[in-house]
C-alpha cells in the first residue's frame, strides 16, 4: 500500500467550496482543516471542518450564499463547522472519482494560507495514475505532487496533522532553538523569523503541541 500527498489549488473561480475564495481571502478567518467530507445522494457535499478567527464573520459569509444549504458552528475563537453545500465542478468530479476508485483519503485535509488543500491519498499506483489523469483534464485545477512512498502510518502522522502555517512555525521554533534544553529562544524570536505576532506564535505552538501529543497517545 502506498500514499501520495498532493497539493490542489483552484486555478479559477471559488475553488473547492462555493465560497472558498471569499473565505480564504478574508483576513479575519483562518481555514484550518477538513476532518470529514461526504458526497451525498442529492449531489451536495457535507463537511466537518475546523476554523479559527472571527466566527461571526464566517457565519455572515456562509449565510450569504444560496449554494450553502445548511451549516452549524460550535466554538468561539477556534470552532468546528458542519456545512452542506453545492460543490464546485472540480470537487464534484474528484468526489465522483473517489466513489469509483479503490483509494482512501486520509484526514485531516489541510488548508494552506492561500486556499490550497494538502491531501494524502492511500492506494496503489494505478489509482494514483488515474487521479493524475483526471486532474490534468481539469483546467480549473492545479495539481502538485508533494511526496509519495510506502504508507507507514506511524512515521509521518505528526506533520501531516499540521497546517502549512503550523509547519512553518514549528520549523522556525526548532531552527532558533526553542525546543533545545536549555531553551535558547522565545516566542519573540520565532515571531521575528516567521513575521507573526508573538501571541499568534504562542497560539500556533499550543495547537501544534496538542496535535502531536494527541497523535502519540492514540
């Protein structure tokens, strides 16, 4: 059994969510990850997703679109949202292919700051070639293979659970000596390296540590 991690980016339009472009561009909202996605019989999509930032602004955007059938949000600065919506054409084709193919999509599906999605697919080379052919045929989709290899669930599960911004903060923290004993750096040092506020760095480090420790004790 093999895995392939890909980065998918919408080349035009709203991308994978009917409001994806607007949600990704809003400075008050951070789209973190998708923890579950299901293609329903009525051809709508149901997702269980994680976000942070201004929840009221997120709900304002979601309620403004006729493409969103229903949504529920729980939490404050960091929240989880269940939403049902009409998919864009690229995501509809991908989900229809997923139903036919002998593959598993590993969750969470992570968001980049620019609205891209980092997805790990588990299957065989034949399924990967089919996915590549499908993606190549979609002019509205940019498809980049990040890595591929034999699937070993225990070796890379920690970084796969992190967003691209969290990976950047973690790499900077290690580089400046934050995790050395004795500690050689502060949140301010990391913040300077990645161009964020120290308080934001602290929030990211807490989320990183939470996800890593959860992976260890599963």
